[in-house]
């Protein structure tokens, strides 16, 4: 029996206008059509929905005929992507699903009604619908709709609970990725996972590897770049998903919060500009280091990271386990290589310090340094500010190039790089303050000898 007493107000947006037009057109020819899932949940939580999905009694062929600017995105599942005012809106036919032999997709689909459609969804807070009571729409005004709740989603929203619809053991056996979705929603919204749902996740954790690594990596990235990465990873550890996510057998059976680096990173982000997430590789490096040092009972320090690189990182296959992009892997390795180097910061020359500050990995690495060695990080930040204000700056355009060496009469060779690196170091530490000074140094130190006489 549906609860239809609550109302929800959707804030005005182009997406809402487009979705409302589709929904009203479906209703105008006699079909049931509701806003569904995440947009209803977020609006009830006063979070502006990013997109709108529609669930309807209209079959996919009817939707396609009614909206010529549309295409199938899941024909066997009854999902059509409709373009309204060039805005894509997913329209899905109410359906039943059963038979998940791959732990991800149903083997069988049957079109049904709204109540049965709600019952096949993952969590109660995602099983809500909203019905527009009239078709008088104003794109500049909020839209009030009636909430239709077949699954007690309103109750769980009020109690801030993530609860699987129906039997949680069955819900996760249908789609193992739902285990990560539960954690992502709990961390993002600050909700608690209901005990039966949490227990079902623990029971099914070992099956997570049956999901594609790309999907696992995508969920993890969403968590680590979301609003509460620390709580997401803590739940991952509590529910025994850390080993399956990283595709190894090392489980962290934790009785207390073991994530000092992620805690610090999360606090740093709260203190920084809002809505600007730290890069995924930074938080991923923080988690890997937290997990490794806890497992080995080491106290995190910069020198220990060399041990981590040699004994742990390369053999766990992080890239394959998380389906990392080339860019993400490059930055992650850059961070983990740069971190231990910073331990010698005070002994570096000005040129060496500037080269580190100019590294593309430095902005990703400094937040981790604050978490591991805060005094060192503060010193580096102070030096960085001072060096940025000197006449040469941090990474000026080099005074000399390979063309200058060739003009001088030198033949291209591996020695070119050494000469140019030395010249650039002299430029960085202000020994060379002009191109003319650099050219004088080049002529004095590297002019090739005259050819030998044939006599």
C-alpha cells in the first residue's frame, strides 16, 4: 500500500522543465508516469537533483513513437533516452527482474506496475516516486509533487537509514555492485546502514570480484572524490570489502578508526574552498598508505613509504584492480615517489627545491605531507611562498635551449641534457639572471676545442 500523503518540492532547473514536459505528455495520453529514484530522494533531502529519471507504464515502443528524438539505451530493460529541448532524460517502463546469473544483470525482465517496479529497486530511499498533480508548469518556479512510497522510503529518509528493499541477501545477490552503492550513499548522506543490510554486505563481500573492475574503480572514485571519503573507506573496512576492492587477500579487521591520513585529508578539504574536491589519486594514495601502515603496525613516516613502494604497491596490482586510467596511475606513482623525497627538503639546494615545487605531482603530494609530517609540510609551504616571490620564480622559461648548444658548435649527444640541466639550476638559484649571462657561462665552459691541425 503506497503512502501518498507527503509532498516534495523540486527546485526550478532546465532538467526539471524537460523532464516535466515528458512526464505530462505521457500522462496526457493515459499512461502512468512518475519521477523516480534519486531525483525524488535528493529533493526530499533538499539537495538539488542533478538529473531526473521517469518511470512509466508506457512500453518502450510507445515512448519511442511519442518522442521521435529518442533512442534505446537498454532496450531489453525497457529504458529509452528521450531528448527534450536537447536535454537527455531516461524514461523506463515499470518492470520486474529475476535471474541474475552474472551477479549484475537480470536474465529476465517483465513489464509491470509501479508497486512491483519499486520492489525490484536497491534501497528504500531510492524506491520513491513522485506524481505531478497538475500540468500547469512554470519553469521559473519550484514544482510541488506528491510522493508515492511503496517501500517505506520516507521513514528511512527521516531516520537517515540505508536499508535494502525486501530481503537484503537477495538484493545483493542480484547485483553485487549494490554493496558499494550502499556505502557511497551512506557516506555521502551521513546515513547509517541498517544491520541486516550491513550483515548481507559482509556475507556477499567475497563475491565483489565478479563485478567488472571498471565499475568497482568507478564507485571507489566517486567515494574518494565525494563529500565524505573517510567515512566511505571506514565502512569499506568494517564491511570487509577492502580486500575484494583491491583484489588481494589482505583484510583489515578493524576495531577502531585506522585512517589518520584520510581523516586529515578530509579535514583539509573541509577547510578549503567548498565544492573543489582533491584529486582522486591523492585520496587513493592516502587510503593505500593508511591501510598498509595499519596492517604492518608501522607508524607512518616519509621514509617508510619507500618500503611501501618496494614491498606492497607494485605487487598488489592496484591499476588492474581499480581499472585506473593512465593519467591516474601516473599521478599516483608520482605522488608515492615524491613523498619520501620531501624528507630531505632542508638539505636541498634552491634549484632542487624549485624543481620539486614545479613538479606536476607536488600539488597532489603536499596535502599528504601535511597528514604524515605536518611540521615539514608547513616548512615546505613557507619556503614555497618565499621562492615564488624571488625574481626567477618557481619555473621560469629556460634561458638556454639545445639550439644554443648547436650554434656554439656542439654536436647533439646525451651530454646536452646534463649541460642544460646545469644551466637551468644556475638560473633557478639566481646565479644566471639573464640570457646573456647564461650564454657567457656556456661559452666559457663548453666551447668545443678547435679541430686538430692536419700538419
